[in-house]
C-alpha cells in the first residue's frame, strides 16, 4: 500500500546551528515541504539581521532539497510596531518562551503582565503576526501546562485579533481550551500522540523520550489523538523535533528534546492507519490545517509513503532518533 501526502508541513521545528544544523536540516527537507523554524539559538534569534543570516545558514546546510522556511523571532516585550513592521516580511511568527522553562529560554518572559506585553502584542495583532507560545508555568512538572491554560485564556481575551498557537500541547485541558476561544490554535507532536510518562520513566529511564513538556497521562494522550485523528481544524502537526548530541541526552543532566524529524511522517502514517482514521484526515493534520491557520501557501510537492518496514537508524551523526533500532511499518519512498 502507498499513500501520497501533498506538501507536508512541520509547524514547529528546531534545526540548531553549525554541525548539528548540517546533520538535521537535510533530514527535515527530505520529508517536509515547509517548516516553522524555532529561534532558540544561543543567543536567540531576535534581530532582522539574525533572521536573515540564520535562514541563509539553513539553506546552505540543506543544499539541493527544497523546503519552505518559515522563520520566527524570539519574543521580547521591547519589540515596537516600527521594528515589527520592518521585519514582517522575513518572519512567519514570533515564539514566546516563559523565562528559563526549556532549552535556551533564559531571555524569555516572566510574569505575563498584560501591561508589559501589550505594546508588542497589539503591534503583532495589527500586523497579523501569529504568536507561538511554549505554555508551561514553573510549577510541578506534570501540572505546568494545565496551569498555563488560564494565561492562554487571558491573552486570548485581551488580544482577540492575535492568532495564538499553543505549541506542542500535551493535556486534555489545552484541547478543551481550543474550542473556547476563536483565536487559539495548537500544534501537536508525534511523540505526544504516541507516548505517556510511563514510556519515559515507568520502566528503565528513556532519555531519548524526555522532553518539555513531559509526556502526560493516557487520558491526555487520548484527548490529543481525538483532535489529531479527526483533523480538528484548529490543530496542526508540529514535530518539535529537538536534536541534542547523544552525550547530552545520555547524561546525568539529560537535555530535553526528542529527535523525530526523519521518522515523523512514517509514524503519522502508522498512527492514522492503526486507528482506522482516514488518510484525508492525515493530509489535513499535516498540511491543510496549517495552511489555513497560518495563511501560508507553500509550493506544492508530493511525498509518497509506502507500507514497507523501515528500521530506524541507531543514530544520525551524533544524534539518536526516537525509536532508534526499532522497525516501523511505513517508509518514505524517495
Ligand atoms: O523538549 C524540548 N526541547 N522542549 C522545548 O521546548 C525546547 C526543545 C529544545 O530546544 O531542545
Ligand atoms: Zn520546541
């Protein structure tokens, strides 16, 4: 059996820089026709020159493979209307991190005081620049995302013309918030559709499945699967593929991030097939919904997947992918 996906998009991707960029960027370009590129480099991408230079480094790392690059800026509450207007054509969204919540987020936001954020968020609303948010508080790790939902709601109410993307949602509370506010949307990863905390820490510790937000309970995963498999129009695929070197993952201070870019489409095909959901819904989840939500129009490309076993490599250079060494039932056709 074969299926064809038109213009698959990864609406949340970490490509890093230098050696790591050269390893991972071509792998995303092999599967995806477009991707939203996260800005959490060191230092974070926060000026027009940095956006332009980073895009150029990605293009050089990819070589021949074509992928539409949707660049982002690291949110700062000091961005003015004039600055955002001058950079609008170079970016697709702005990514907001709570300060210190995850990898390279130290320069993020603390407190979520509307008065402090309003100049920048009003400017983004006027200029129609979507806001992507890593929605976690610094509370107890399993509760962080659910505790952030009132902040999403406060922002959605205060800035009704701002498109707010709840990134990599992992809880039923976030799924419920989607239908309460017209301007809330979400990305969902493949790993959060497949695993729960048991897979990370229920047996022997699985560092390659450790990420932020941490995978949650079976009922949370069920809620995510329900909206993804039915292609709810406000959700879209975003891998949050977040490579770290093997020694940083297999360490007493394991870095957060699951590297899924080279296996994401294969796993999505398997998930939709095994749950009896249509491949039309997969097409919506992995492309059409994102095009509608973001209003992007990437060049049309077709990617073919076949139901042929694929053994996931042990590593791609210095990075270990999710499910390394395991065989999955779907492959990419070159
Ligand atoms: O697990 C994660 N890794 N979550 C994030 O939000 C950031 C990412 C990274 O950049 O490593
Ligand atoms: Zn991320």
